[in-house]
C-alpha cells in the first residue's frame, strides 16, 4: 500500500499499542530524512494493521464494513475513496459476508469450504482477500508460484483446469483509458466506412490502425454488415479487452465482478442481475437472492465492484529504473536498443498515448451505478506525465501523456508451445479466443513479478523469452542468435522495468 494513504480509522486503538522505536543510526551516521520519514510511516502502518487485527478479533462483524453500498461514494474525496478501496482489497472476507459457494461446514457463521480447483464459471474459494494473491514484489503485486488459480475446471480433476498466474495490478486505470481510446477510434472508422458503403452502394474496405498499431482490415457492406474476416488481434465487435491473459474483460468493473465470485464466492448485485438469464452456468442453482446457495442473500452491492475498480484505477504506475553504475548503464542502453532490434517492440510496444486521463466505472444491471475519476487529480504517485513540450520537426506539439506499459493491447498466436487444449469463451459475448492466442502482456513491473507467462511456468526472463513462438518466433530466433553478452544486455534492460520501492514492516 502506498505510504501516502490517509491514516485508517483506528487512531484510538493505535494509541493503546506500545510505541515502536526506530533503529539506531548505522555506523554512527543518521538515516537520511526521507528514509527516516518513510520508515516511520511504514511502522505506523504496521501498527494500524496489527490494531485492526485485534479489532476484528473483538468485533468480527466489522468485516462487513468492506462490503459497501453506493452511499460510500458521497462521503469523502478521492483520497477517502482510495483508502476505503484499499481496505476492501486487503480485507479478510468472512462467511458471514457471503464468502464461499454452496453449503459450508455447516450453516453460517461456520466457515465456507475451500475449493482451489474451480467449478466451471461458478469458481471456487482460493483466497480470503485480494491481497492473498497480489503481493509479490510489494503491495498490489503479483502472485507466487504456489498461488496460481485453477480456473474453469470440473471441480474434481486437475487436468480440466485453466491455470493462471496472478499479475500485478498497478496502473490498470490508465490501461483502461488507453483501451477505450483505441476502441473509440477503431469503431469510428468502421462507422464512417459503413456510411460510405451505404451512400455508394459498394463494399468499402478499410485498414484499422491506431498510432501504428494495426488490427487488420474490415469491409463495410452496403446492407450495413461488417465483414471482419480480416481482423487481427481483436474480437469482431471491435471492443478492446485489456484485462486477463486472453483479453477476457473490457473493464475493471467486469474484472472485479468476476473475481469476487470466482476467487471468494462473493456475488455482487450487478453480476447476479446480468447473469440471471443462465444462473446455472454463471451463478449457481440456489434461490433468486442467494444463487450460490451458501445461506447468505444479497452478498454485495453493485458498488463493490465499482469501488475496487476505482481503487485499482488510482494506483500508481510501474517505472523504468536504469542501473546507476556507469558501465552497467551503458549495458542497459545497449539492451534497450536490442529490444527494438530483435523485434520485441513489435508487440511489446513501449508506449501508448493518453490524451486524457478520465475513466468512468459502471456496474451494469437494471439500475446501473457509475463513478468517474480524473486520474490527473485522483491518481496516486507515480502517475504518467507529459514529456513533449516543444514542437517536433513538423511543428506539432504532442500534448498526450505516454504510458510506458510495453503492450499493444492486441492478441497474438504464440504457437503450440504455449497453447492450451481448449479455447476460452469470453463472458460478454465477444466470441472465443483460440488456445494458442494470448493478449500481449504488459511488461512494466516485470522485474518484480516472477514467475512469468500465463501459468507461471517460466522462472526467469530468459525462460519466458524461450517459450515464445508463433508470431514471436522470429524475435525469439533473433534473441537466440545474439552473443551471450548481448542477450544479457537485453535482460538488463527488461529488469529495469520495475516499480517505485516502498518500505514495509511485516
């Protein structure tokens, strides 16, 4: 958790704890002022966590406080909302709040039954909090090798599961902004082509590309149809889905609605209502208000997914941190050039453009609930910043902010080595993604997120590169052809894709 968070609500409980003493100066030299302040903040945060543990032990019903209604969005500013969202992200959910699916070890409040191997789209119970699988490398980080999710299995046999490594969750709000911008431009070009086809009575082919990212060709038909056979890297509905290893979700709200159910067994109103047409597949065969049949009705409001989406949106972005040693810095610079030369940047595009930083999160249903954020104001440091302030050779001043995420937000066929034996059916009607096709993974934060690839099979960056095939086979071959020293230089560059360090007391 960033150290800039407002203090939690437990100031009275904190006062009752014994005071912690900062370590004495090392070798007689005082700690730098900024380090000492950060360490003091980390110790204070640790006190708060411990105080909350005691508080929950005394009053377990306090766990309900992290399951919010839409009224919470009117109580305070963005900093308050971030603090509430952070508490919800780290909270240990309980059976009394709806954790789990189906009968537990008995009626509530007896515990729910764990289920690491998920039961189809109904999910399982493989974590007590979001933080459980998002802490490697620091708060809001990735998952450990032992924390892979076993999704969409039959609930009994391991070989039926889809294995997924938990990615870090930093910078996701900006990713959604970038995705919506690309999506709007693609769909606008398709609409213009359809209008021209209707006016001329002729098929109109149009190449779809945004900022040099190519998505293939569509043909607008005079009857209003759109031939999408020539599309590449995106679903036929031209919706950019930047979340999930296959490009499964278009929005953070949809991602959180699903994650709350399949990992924790908590069903929001928005998920319950939008999946009501096929509850046996998506929700369970319980009653109308308790589809997962765990004895708890109306487990969470639609605002819960919006709260978590808002929190994730406000998180800071990873950063590029070149080595400070002069000789190693030269190696890093050579590695950065090799990243382009061997073709990595063709898919892991270094930057996306953000002309604006506004995002709106909406929970679907008969009564949609929305919340908008201006990430220039609400975003936590570090935030993306504008770099261009002078005209280029053509006199153009680029007012957009670069987002150094190292992705093109497209899907690519990665060959048989990374293929799964079945396609992934998208939950929002976007079709299905073949087993060998994957969304380009954002490389920012790479240094702190081992293991790598969709199922965590690659323990090192080198191993991850070696697993690349299909559309990346030429780049892999170019990497293999490099001398060992140059391969190492490329890896030095990749390991500079890290995050701002935080002091933690655990």
